[in-house]
C-alpha cells in the first residue's frame, strides 16, 4: 500500500499528464503541487476558459479530493481589458442568450462578475453562467441567481434515482437520495469530481427541485 507521500506523487504525475493531454492548455505554464491529497494549481493562464479547462482536467483525475485554484488570468495582449469593456461584453452576452431571461442582471467589479435575479429553473441559472464565464476579461463568475418557489412532488426522489441510473458514469447503488420538500440531499461515494458533478446534474432532473445539497465523498485513495 502506498504511503501518503507516494500517493501524492502519483496524483501529481497523473494531474500533470491530464493537463499535458489537453490541447486547450499550455501545461508548461501551470504548476502542480500535492500535499495530503490536496492539489494546488498555480501559474498564469491567458483566459478564464483556460483556467476552467485546467481545473476541470485536474478534477477528472482519480484520487483528487480537494483542489486549490491559485491560477491567475493574465491576457496575452497589449490592449488591456477595462471594467467598462467587461460590462459591455457581459451585457451583450446576456442579451444574446435566448435561454437567459430578462430577469437576470449582472454586477461587474473589475474583472469579477456577480449574477443576480430570479429564474424559473436551474437550466436558466446555468445558462447565465455559461453565457459570461468565458468572455474576454472575465476572471470569476459568482452566480447568486435564485429559483422561483415551486410545489413539492411526491415522486421527486424516484425521478432523481432514475436519472442517476441513466448516467453511464455513475453507480447508482453508491448514491443515496433524500428529499425534503424541494431540497435534495445526495450522500455516498463516487470515484471522481466529474462523477460528483454528474450526480448534481441528475438531481436537477425534476422541475420540483430548488436546491441540491451534494455531500458525495470523493476518496483520496
């Protein structure tokens, strides 16, 4: 059985390999360190899209339980992107996204964007983030959009269990689903963070859900 130090080295090597295998990244600019199972990504990337690609790649690796994103976005252009530029791009993107309702608003502070408002479903909330997160000059997106109140349904738990069973990545027997009103709690164990995210998406499979509390554990070994 590998020691903690040996396990950290294995995870570090695997994360580096995953980064190097991603054509959308310059892996040479990204540093990887692992301590006690916690992975830290450091260095500079040119866009928020690269930052997101790097974190998603690391979370796909088996054994990664915690990820510290210490990456900074440093555009490789001689023309700086101002706060006003970011605000214009965000406004244009939200207006152009047909799946984002007019109730969604954005607050821009520097290169950070906060989304607020109320929407009918989680798909609209996710669409708002997707519309702005990869825009030029955007470093972070904090989605504070809320969902409108909706009635509870007696078959919510069954719907979610069926949705989880349909997901090829997931082993339904290792995931427990509990429903209280319109709030869903997921417990159990999955192998990777990608599977954890997949379970969250499955939990939103019914329109009677307003909140998902994902307590699924990703083992460090």
